[in-house]
C-alpha cells in the first residue's frame, strides 16, 4: 500500500503557558457534503475522508508522530511519548503537540505564531474504503487508516507526493481492485486527464 499525504489550510495555533509551548489544529477535515471538504486526486477520482476514518487509529493508539513538513528530523511530538494527543470533533481530526525544547521545535512554533506557516498535513495508509460512481466520477470514501504523522507544513505536499504515490501502474491496480459496477474510466483515460489538468 502507498502512503498518502494530504495538506490543507485550517486553523493552526501556537500557544505558550508556564513556559511550555504547544501547537494544535486540524490535521484532516471530514467530508461534510461540500466540495471544499473533498479532494480531486489529479483528475483520477474524488476522495472523501469520512467521520469514522480515524476512530481505530485513535482507539488503538497508532504511534503517530507530529512532524514539521513530514521531516523525521523535525519531530514535534509522539503518541507513545505522551507529547502528541489526537482526537476528533465535528470538523475533523484534531491534534495537540507539546513541543520539545529543541531548535526545530522553537523555529516551528515561532513561524506559526508569526503566520509564516498556515497549513497542516497528514500521512496515512488507507485500510478501509468504499467506492462508488457519481456523475461518472469515481468517489473514494476513506473509512479507516493507519496513521503515520500529522503536523504543520509550509507548502501543499499533495501534488508532488501523489504523483509518486499514484503512478499509472498504481492507478490501474487500484481501479481493477475497486472498480464499481457502473462505468469507470480506465487508467489510461485518467492518466490523460491528469496531464491535461497539469498543463492548465
């Protein structure tokens, strides 16, 4: 399975109390019926994160990390260390990281406080999903994941990361495994749509 990375700009806070610094925000947003809460994966299919997607990961305490820009050298917290807390609300997956006294953590906190960093990102593997077609568009509903990391990010990692994660071969395999009973375009058609979208 390929690791998936998603980025979005959503509330991201840097706070300090009694000399201790924390960052918090939404690492993922649940689909609520609006286009703003779904992802167009390079013209291949539309992806929606459903409200139950992170229930198992939270309940069974996946040992996720809080990282800046998904960089393991910029670690900000970890579930097993008690320095990263995950939860959900009506909007999506929430996280709070109690920052270590390290230079990368101090720099990250300061950049968030100044407004230089505005977005959050998440990395996971899909473990449960349903697939349908709406108006000839493939709809992938993510209902379970194995969670790897969450945290602030400077730029959307979506495009460059998913180009690697969803190669043409991967697309063919995914569509073969998850193809709904109704019409689904083949991988070559989707690949062509992706290149068209990239040019525009």
